[in-house]
C-alpha cells in the first residue's frame, strides 16, 4: 500500500462515523432506548425560525423613561422626607430628563435643605442655589455616569423580566439576548399564538393602586379643570359579545399608594358566583402593612387598580383589609387573566419597550421551505451526479462519492457544532453540491492534459493534484473571506448561509484533496489499474 | 467524453466588443447602485423598514379587489401574487399606523372585506426604520470589507496587474447582478446582497484558473507574442472554466426552479452571477491584463 494510505482511509472513516452518529437524532423519528441512555448526542440539527416557524423580535428599551422614573421616585421620596421633618417647601419635582428641582420659601430653609440633600443624595451633583421670583431654588442633577448606569441597569432588568415572563408562558428553547446598548432580541421558536406572546412580552405591567377623588365628577372633568394632584384615567371595557370597546373616565389622586413591586404572588382564580376569572394577588409584608393602613383610612372610598395607565377596576373599600391579599377583576377572558397573572408575577419592566422589528413565520411556511429545499437539493445532486458520471466516467463517480461524503460531513458538522440551519443555509448547501465537484473538475482536467502529454496514469494523477492544488486553495480562500464577513455582519437567515458555506468550503477542501485522492492512490498504487477512466 | 476539444478561438481579438458590452453592464450596475444608495431603487423592507405579509387564502383572491380594499381603508400597499396556491405578498411602506399595528390592520381589512375567503398569515415581518438604517450601514461595511479582503488576497497571490484585473472582473460581475435586478425591477434586499457577495467570492475562482494558466505559459514560453500566449492559455483552460461553472450552475438552477418563493430571487442572482462570472473571466479579465501590459510596453518603447 502507498504510504499514508491507511491513516487517510482511517481519517475518512472516523469522520464518516462521527457524522452519522451526530446525524442520527435528526434522521431518526425516535431514538432507541439504548441510545438515549448512552453518551451519544441527542440534539437534532437546529432549525432557524424561517424553517420551523416562530417569532423574532427586536425590542428597544426606552431607557430615558427609566431615568425619568428614577427621578420621579426620588422626588416623591424627598417630598416625604421634607414633610417628615416639617420643612415647608413650595414644590419638589422632576425637571427635564436629568434633574430634580426643589422650590423653597426662604433662605434659612434653603440652607437646611441644602445640607440634607448633600448628605442624603451624594450620588447627585448639587447645583448652586439661586433665587427666582422671591423663591429659593435648589437643583439636584444626576451625573452622566449615573444616568448611563441607570439606563444600562434598566436594559438588564428588562431582559431578566422578559426572560421570566417567557419562562412562565412556556416556550421551548427561547433566545433572549441583549443587542447593542438598548436593544433586546427575543426569539421564540414554534409559538402558536404570536400576537399573545408579543403582548405578554411588550407589556410594561406597571401596577399602581390609586384612590379615586370622589369630590370630582369624572363625566364632566377635563384635564385642564382638574384640581391639583388629580389626574384623569380611563377604564377600557370590551363587550364580550360585540367586541365593542367603551371608555369609562375616573378622576384619581395622582399619588400612587401602592405599587406592583410589593407583590409576592399573582394567580388566576374563577369567581364562583359569576363564573368570571380574576387575578388574586398577595402582598409582601411592607405591601400588606401599607394596604392595611390605606384601606383603614379610606373606608367607603373607591380604590382604583391601574395597570399601565389603564384602570382595571375601582372597587369600593368596604372595610379595612389586613391580610395582605387582594383581587383584580375586570372584563377579561381566562387567557387574558392568566397573562396578567404572569406579568404581575414576573414584575414590571423598568421602562416601556418598543418593538422595532417583528418577524413572524408560520409553521406551514417553514415546513414548505424545508420540503422545497430538499427537492432542490435532490435535483441538484442528481443533475451533478449524472453529468459527472457521463463526462468523467469512473473518475466522475469518484468525485460524486466525494460530493456525497462532503454533504454527510457538512450535515454532521452542523449537528455537532449546534449550528442553526436556515433556508439560505440550505441554499448554501445546494450551491456547495456544485462547488464541491468543482475542485475535482480542476484536478481531472489537469490529469487529462497530463495524459495527453503522454504521462503515465500515476504521474498524471500526481501532477493533476499538485498543479490544481493552488487554484483550489484560491477559490476556497476567497469564498471563505466572503463567508466570514457575512457571518460577522449578517443576521438570522444570512448568518445561517455563512455558517453552511464556510463549513462546507472547509470540509470540501478535505474531501477533494484527501478523500478522492485515496481512491485513485489505492487503485493506481500497486499497478492495480493500468488505465485511468477519466 | 469531452464537450470542447481543442479550440483556437481568438478571445483577445474580440476584446473591443466585449469591453463595450461590459462597459454598458457596468454603467447600468452603477446606475442601479446609485439608485440603491439614494433610496429610490426597489429596496426590500429589511433596508427601508415597513411591513410585509404573506397570506394564504382558501379560494382564489382577486388582486385588484384586494388592493382596492386596502387602499379604501387607508393602507397603501404593493401586492404581488405568488404562483402556487392562492397566496398574496403584501408590502406596506410608511403609514400613519404605529409599527406593530400594520400587520393587524391588514388582516382586519381582509377579514372584513372578504368574509367568505378565509386566510392564514404564513409570515409577517415588521421592521422599524431605525433597524433598516442600521442594516443598510452594516451591509455597506460588509460589502466593503469583503471587497477589500478579496483584493488583498489577490494582490498577495498575483502581481499587481493581474490583481487589479481580477478585482475589476469580480466587481464587474457584482455590478451585472445589480444591473439585471435593476432592469427587471426586482427587489434589492439582504438576500440579494448575500448572493452578490457569494458570487464575488465564486467568480474570482474562474478568473484565477485562467490567470494561473497564463502565468504558467508566460514562464514556459518567451518567444511568442503576448496575444498568442493569452489566447493559447484561455483556449487551454476553456473546458475547465466551462465545466466548473456548469456544475455549480446545475445546482443553482435547481435552487431557482425548485427552491420555492422565498429564495427564488436569491437563486436567480446566483444563476446570473455564475453566467456573468464565467463570461468575465474569459472575455474581461485576461484582455484587461493584456491591454495594460501592451500600454506599458509602448510607453517603455
């Protein structure tokens, strides 16, 4: 045997066995039990969303809103502190996107407050105080670095919250990733009800309990005529029979008494009397105490439950509620109630999110694409096999074997590396069918030329492989360059194309230069064959 | 078997015709690219932002009635019938509706106006303008990096004149794809760019095959004129060039014919690219080197 033949054949066989092992889970509808128990791979080839159906969402977190929210919280906190210390002030409020303004009546209190601010809010930059219209003005400014960190945290937190919601919703193999500064990519393969999933993910779910201002008639109130500290909110009611939406106005006290942060649990229950679903919520100890205080002080008034600036319901407080549990009822279906419970359990997003990209592929289209891709591949393989067999006879069949080997290796590599196969990825594989015999064509044409020059089959073979080597490298390297760039910049389907293409090109180098040569070497090696069928 | 035996075609002699044809192709390609950059070309929604729905109906649907129904409801849309099975491709550009609401609005119109004809949404894509802008920029960078990468590789492998000629021939093929898509008013989307870049990598191979042989013969043969050596070399590798293209073309054609609607244009671009790539490696790249060599010699003399 020519030297090196044994290890080359072994290498080819080892790769073949590995490929088949890795492909088994994809090809077998059900794996035998002995396979499951052993260390064999169990993952099928990952299919992209375009092939198996599902949603690909890109969400943008409105991070500036998170900063504003933080400032609002601090402003409220400061107000409470000043009230607690009996310091008189005119106004505490957020100013623009990065500061809190405190307006005071006289210089004396201004100095006290200035000292207090310095101690309590050391993270902030305290601006020089100034006088305007007879009032003393103090401003706290959030530093750039602090703003950046709040924004960053809000995206991180949004990511966690969304992951939590999706986990509870129940999607297998979701991908939830941060992309860039403020974007989040969510991929949900095989989701049956995309609209519902998108709604669940995109909901801010800021839950607030606010008192209804019973002194103002909501039907005649306009935003301009409201007393200070009040706001107008709507309850949207959907008629279950007609689907018509009606709006009921409420005048609420602006101050939020309790927020959704204080919840520990939320579950769907069915009202036994009206057979209506509602969401039962549990507060933590702080929330329970607050709830107890507020209800005790406001018996007979209505307590509005507001989610994302929508009033869900405004039940009358009949008596003091001290157990720390409450319920949210409204005109919703069981599905809506269950989704509401999920978002309440998972918590609110720190800032609203905006959908900037939404690709949805139904399962039937994906199936159709796989089917067509397979047919195109099969036709391609057949055409190439027939052509090569006719044109290069036995040598053509050797090239064909190399091509089929190439395909098996490629699929095996895709499975082993956990790469994702997309429709353009299938296209790349089909294209590779043609390209993989190319290398052999280059070699064969060279061999024919050498034979015409009168060389022996063995010498012609070696010259053919040697002289075609550089050309083959060239073609593979240039294809690899583009594939690498496509991989770096491409998204989803295009990335799949790049993965299939680059893997295929590398494998092809092996099958063309080592795989097919083994066959020729074997037959021409010991003079087994006097002629080369080419 | 052999398709092409020994040939003695005067490829270099046909360079005037070829250069004219190629100049026209390249010019059209430049026009197409100018249109793409200025945004007036038929750009896909992945670059411009917008909404695309693919809907499958139970019964045949009249495309005019569908268009009318949409525009009556304030949704200006571009409709396209898909040949197999009552399918419609609906593209909506900018509307007053918020992103994420357009697909729902379109569905609502069909549910209301064509009550008897049930449908399913096979796919929908909604892309915000900011995403489109970013993708356009990223794609531009990707194209530039690939071109630079390829040029660096050729420059390393060949000497300057061959390198530049190969780069021009490759660029010519990419321009041809854009030119044809422009002439047929086909959509320019991310998949087309992918196809164009793939062709850029692929078509270079053909050129390299020819160049390799020319260089080999230049070293062996010092007596004959350049024209003779070039012609001789191209004739020698003709069958290689044609057959490598043919096998890849067979694969690309089966994708084009059987691969389905989603990658139809993508496969079409590959087919065009392979054909043009073969042409350019024979009729554009080598004559370019020759013209350059001759000019250099004349100047020296």
